[in-house]
C-alpha cells in the first residue's frame, strides 16, 4: 500500500495548518468515542465526510482503507449480537440475537468509521513530516516525536531491504514450497533483515553525528495561523461541542 | 591537520590496522587506494571518531582526540561522505536533509535555507529542494549527500568512494566542484582515472598500513 497516498493535493483542506488538523482530530475523536447515541454518532459523520469531499480525495483508495477497518469490525458482528445479555429479538436454533448486542455492534461500527474518516481527512492529507513538525510545535516530548518519525522513515528502508533480499533469492531460482529448504531460507531472510536494519541504524546515527547531531532536531519550517485556519478550528470545535452536549 | 600515530584496530580478533601512521595537511589533495576490504573505510571512521582504535593517538588540529565530545567539536570542520548514500540521507526532503548540518551548527532557519540554496546551486542541483530523498536515483543521492557535507562548510573533506554509481557526466560535475573549491580532501576510490585527475598525492593502504605511492609503482 502506498504510504502517503492522500497527502498530494492542493485543496484548502490539504493546506490547513497541521497543528489545527491534529488538535481537531483529537478533540473530535474523543467526543465521538465518548458518545453513546447511535444517531448522534451518525450525525458526527457529517464533518469528516464534508471535509473529504472538500479535499477531493480519490474514492477507491478510501474504500480500501475503510475495508481494512471494517474487516476487523466484522468480527464484532459475529460475536456481539449473540453474547451481550439483553432483550431477545430473534432465536436461531441454540443462538439468540439480543437487541443490546446489535446496538453495541452498530455503535462501534459507526464510531470507528467516523473517527477513521476524520483521521484520513485531516491527518492523511498532510505528509508525515509536516505532522511530526506540528507535533513538536505542540510541545509533544522530543523523544516521542523522533520515535514516531524514524519508525515511519525506516519502514521504507526495511521494506526496500526486504525486496532486495527476496529478489536476490528469486533470481537464483528460489520458489517457496512446503519443505525444510523453504523454511530455512525464509528464516535466513528474516534474520538478515533484522541484522541489516540494525547495522543500518547504527550507520545512520554515525552519519548524523558527523553532521553535528547532538540529540536535538531543529525545525526548518515554521507555521503561521491564517484566518481560514481559525475558521476551521472554531467551526470544528463548535461541531464537536454540539455532539458533546447530546452525549 | 590530521595526525595518526601507531593506530591499531581489529574486528573480532582480525587485525585491520596495524601500527598505522598518517599525516594530513589541510591543503592536501590525497588519493587513497587499496584493495577491497583492506580497511580504508575503517580508517576514515577512526579519523571521524566513529570507531575507537585499540591503541594509538588521533590528533586533529593539534589537539589529541580522546572523548566523544572532542570529536563532536571537530566534526563540523571535517566533512565526511559515507560510502553508502542511504546511510547519509535520512530526512524526507532534500532541503531538510541539507539544512540538517547547518542547523546543528547553530544557523537560524533563514540562514540555513540560504546555505542550502547556495550549496545546491554549486552542485548543479537547483530545484531539488522539495524532492523526496529516498526516491532519488543513486547518482542524485550521491550528489545530495555531497551537498549535505558541503553545506557545513568544512575545512577538509573525506570522501569514501564518491564516484561509485556515478555516470561520466556526474563524475565530471564532481571533479569540477572539487577543483573549483580550494578545499583539501582525501578521496578513497577505485576509479583510477578519477584519482589521477583529483589527487596531488597518492597513498596506498596495505597490510594495515598507509604508505606513500606514485603511479609508477602502482600495480592494481
Ligand atoms: N562491523 C564489522 N564487523 C566485522 N568486520 C568488519 C566490520 N566492518 C568491516 N569489517 C571487515 O573489516 C575489513 C575492512 O573493511 P573496510 O574498512 O570496510 O574495507 P574497505 O573500505 O577498504 O573496502 C573487511 O575485511 C571487513 O570484512
Ligand atoms: Mg570501504
């Protein structure tokens, strides 16, 4: 999966101040997560959906993302309706379907989709690096910010390392089968990946030291709140407050 | 500028450097040649303080280098380019990567931006500011690595196999840039043409030692 597929674009949603994006996503998520009325949570969908429309995001990758989330939620639908004690609305042989369980499952489904859509609309439309900078502007501790950034940055390197190794195996005629040779080769692959990534991280630290790194990151871009940042921040906050009132 | 005395170093009992002595002046333009795996990269890492020798003295600008903080002081003065550019570049965009060194040296973001622009220009990399570093081609990565080193305005350069993976045109660019600058440097390379053009002084590494050499008795 492409990692920053929604970040390219030039709508006003993309250009919002990343600090605003992070804060309103956070507030919105908390408010939605706390709310226990299916109808109110359903209404909360208005905000992320309209933001996504404004950002003119591609629908296909969006559906793929939602598919992943709802794949997990599917499991809840397999269990919750049958196991939550409550009013029985349907009997299916030895199984009984309870109203309470249906309600719970529905609530979780709508909540998750609303929050995920909000995250895609707000966080997905910025590059990771912008978000990282914004986090340090929001006084998130340096260590956490660095951890977050390097995790993202080096997933790519490890992925490339993996392709390099697996290509090296393929060009010498390796085809996975169910035998000892396959298992051994795969364990070498994983082992090499670990060792190489470790070595690489050590070399990167060395390279950073050679360029005067002393455990402190300096930021090149500074942000400035513009009038439309304030407008969006205020209206989203008002919307969140509206949902909070009907908690 | 750099003085090494009786440097010994071994990896897991295998001796790589054996009582190595070396003197480098700030204005030297050195080519260092040696067989694969003879310890050239190891030597550079010892000069930069990334590896600690088992014995011997590293002296830079007349001061013995003992602790990490001694080395931290001089790393802005000696620019070191790694053999593998993927180790050197770690920021998402070129501008941020090149600005990393200058910001560490205390430049303000505005000054750093200017430095980046100037450095990219000298390397014929105008317009690369917002390119994504890990999506650059091998040769472009190499030049950007070079930019990250030059942006710190070092007094001396150590380049570990700078021409590996560069096409002729880019190699020419690199030659021009180094010739135009009045920096001293030490280049490690297998590219004999390149070394011939670049170096006034030839050194050869053999059996864990460095000795002066010239083209006549080079039989590589
Ligand atoms: N991390 C390491 N652990 C053990 N041996 C190493 C390590 N790095 C390099 N070596 C060994 O040290 C020797 C010198 O390596 P290096 O300095 O990279 O050679 P060169 O740059 O001259 O090709 C090589 O034989 C190599 O196998
Ligand atoms: Mg080497």
